[in-house]
């Protein structure tokens, strides 16, 4: 849901925000949220101080060609052969079809930008890179469109001529984890968490199913996908899911140092090297993703439990599995 300016006033009150009950204190334009809130997978995160501007507006500080609209919370900033793309959807940067569609368009514009050698993806704030794709886009009616746009973003990331870097702070879950893992490099704060918890709501992560065995090994991929448990940044680094862990209070500085290492190389050679890396490491990925999509649409969506998992979450109750 979007907070409505006319419905808010100074003082203290509760609002429902993406399924979370949040206590709001402050004025119309800057609200401090205090809550213990859960994401769609039932994992809890404390939000002691999260600032939300009303309304959240798209803005752009780099190439004017990247401006997409006034309602979508995406920021692009271009400087020194790099472009940073940031999405903002408080409190946990949950992705929906509209935002993902705009992200796809931003990435399309990057393809032809010969002046950019690095593309950096971020979730606004320190609470979450992204807690995944909105549960409301997992219904049977919306799944085909949802898979098309999520996997379109993944395919586009893997086809960009530039080196891609995911800058992760906080929760990196579900579709957010799949998008981050589709980048060439991942830098994360020490307090980040990584998980593919879809199994808990009666489905599975199609990109992870198609790629994680090759990326981190079969047994680690099986643990992530079949249990849905969270991995700390240090665990994720140890198993090869991410590249570097930074102290939370030094994250921005360490990220910039890492990016400067890359920018110190020849842009032409970076592009050739990453083209070769992807071509050799992604051999068979497209076929695997197509199989994963078919399994999801033709078999998973025919089960009783996929609908039960989504309904249970939306109704805020434990699922009652029929095991069929």
C-alpha cells in the first residue's frame, strides 16, 4: 500500500504497510517508524528508526535519459564510468511488478551506454537490499507475468556489457537474493542476511533452482532452497555466494574502495573479461531456467499447497499443508 498524505497527521499512530503494522511518529513529510515487523516469509526484523518521506518520488541525478516517471521509487546516479541504481520501497524494499518493470527499462538503457563500465544495484537504506517479490504477485493469476518480469531482469543483468555489482545491506531474500546473485560481484555489510525462503509459503525460487547448484555447490543450494533458512554474510561469503563482507559502519567507504579497484582497470578489458566469464560459467543456464519456469507453471501451480501457502501468509496464519 502507499501511505496517503491526507490520511496522516502529526502525532503517533499505527499504519499497515505491506502487511506490517508500524507505529508512526512525526510530521506529514518525515515519519519515524518503530516496529518489530515480519516479511512475507515470517522472518522478523526490528526497525528502530526508519525514515519514510511522503510521497516517495522518483528522482534522477545523472543521465536525463534515465528518467522514467514520478511514481516509481527508483534512483539512478551516474558518475565516473559507473551508474548506481537504487530502489526504495520501505520498509524492506519488497519488489513488485511495477518496480521490476521500471528496473528492466533502466537496465535496457545501460546496455547502449558506452561511457559506463560498472552498474551498481542497491536497496535504499540499511534495512534491506530487498526482502523479495511482493507476495501478492505470487497468486496463480499473476505468476506468469511475475516470472516473466523477474526473469527478464535477471536475463538482462547477465547480458549487460558492464560489470555488475550488488551492494547489499540488511535482508537479501527470495527474488532479491536471486537478483543480487545475478550480478558479477556482491559486496555486503556484516549484518546482512541471505535466504531463499519461498519453500515456507509453498513455492520455490526458480532462478536459484536453475543456478545455485553451479554457483555454490549442490548441497549448499539444496539447503538454501529446501529449508529456507537465513545465512549470515560471513556464511554467505564462506560458501561463495558473495565476494566481500564489510563492517556495517564502514560499508560505504569500503564499497567505494572496491569500486575504485575496478575503475582502475581498462574499461574495454573489463567488458571483454566479464563477457568471457559469463559465457563460460553460464553455459546451460538458459535451458535450466526455462525448465525451472515450466516446472513452476505446469506442476507447482497445480498443487493445493501452493495456494494454501500464499493464502496462509495473507491471512496471517500457519499453513495447513495437504501434501499434494
